[in-house]
């Protein structure tokens, strides 16, 4: 009887598991896998997003490497991603160290720092667009930074860093809280203070958190889109066109659906490669430390 009851419970558990898993798999395949495969197919066509189309083979991929606008969007995206990733991690680590120390209202400050992450990218972008377009020029008597093809990217970096520090700071706080106190006590006996304490004790022990943040932030920055839409729309003079924005804008309204599908496939592969290389490189540094 006991064995029958146990078998029945196992069967019920498996049925429940399948009832939960199957709908999730269906939704995932419908809204992720199927569009991905469809986009991969269209990357080999001259489709405009409507009407008839023909198979053009690898021509779209060949044209990608000959299109100056595509090349500029990749250069802009990587410039913004690298600068933003470095700034986010440095600022977040400093904030995390401060919030991990014995200061008043520490819990309240942690919650306050997380607010930017809750806000939508479009909302934040529109707010900062107003700030850079009207408030800053009125206060300084200068032209809006968003109107400059040389400096508009700086405004985008400011917004990205401001919004991205929240989650990164929380991860660093978690990493710092996992460092054993006796490590610092032993270091103090050896005279480790200030920078030496951070360099030789804290930094090696929070390296897993640094690896996680570097990979996640770089991936998010490479996919920057909302802030571009709400702040510059790729301007002025296409100087702030990110890859994601170019794929969206020219693919859906520019008659380059097939071409931009090829761009999306290339971009997907590039993000995967960058993430893998980052992870392996940083993991090797963890082992060395």
C-alpha cells in the first residue's frame, strides 16, 4: 500500500510538473524560438517586410560589411558599451563599498539607489531629454548636448550609467557581504590598510561578482535601444544610431527587412562571442588571483 501511494504521489507530481512546463515551453517557442528561426530565414531574402521576396543567399551578409552606416552603428555601439560598462562597474563598486560600511540610513539608501532600475528606459530617456534640451542649456547658456554630433553620445552614456548602477551595486554589496571578517582581521595584523586592503584582500574575493557584472552590463549596453529612441532617434546626422535602433528603424520602416534580419543575426552572434570571451577571460583572472 505504501509503495502504491508513493507511486501515485510521484505520478501526480510529474503530471503537475508537465502541466506547468508545457505551457511555458509553448509560449517560449511561440515568442522566442519561432521568431528567431523566422528572422534567420528572412536574412537570406530581399524581403521588404511585406509582399513577395526572393532568396538572395549570403548577399545580405556580404553587404553588411560594405555598408558604412552599419559600420558606424557598430563603432558607436561598442564605444558607448565599453565606456558605460567601465563607468557603471567603477561607480557601483564605490557605492557598494560605501553602503557596506557602517553609515546611517544604509537600508534606505540601498532602496533609493535601486529606484532608477525600476523606471522604464523610455521614461528615463524622455526625462533626461528634457533635462539636456532645456534645463542644462538655460543654466549654462550653451547649446543642447543632444544637438551635437560629437557629444550627444556622452548624454546617452550618462543616462545609461545612472540607470544601470542600481542592479550592479546590489550584486557588489552581496559579494562584499560574503567576504569573511577574519580575512580583514588577518590582513590588519599584516598591516594591510586602505588601497592595499582592497587590492590584496577585497578585490580577489569579489572577483566572481565583478565577472557577473562585467558580462551582464556589457550585454545590456550593447543592446541599448530605449534611450536612443527617446533621446536622439539616432541623430543628429545618424551619429547616435545603435545597432538595435538601426535594425528596428530600417528593418520595419526603411524597406530593409531582410537586410536588417541579417544584421540582427550577426549582432546576436557578436553578443554571444563577446559574452563568452569576457567570461573566459575574467574566469582566468579569478584563478590567477
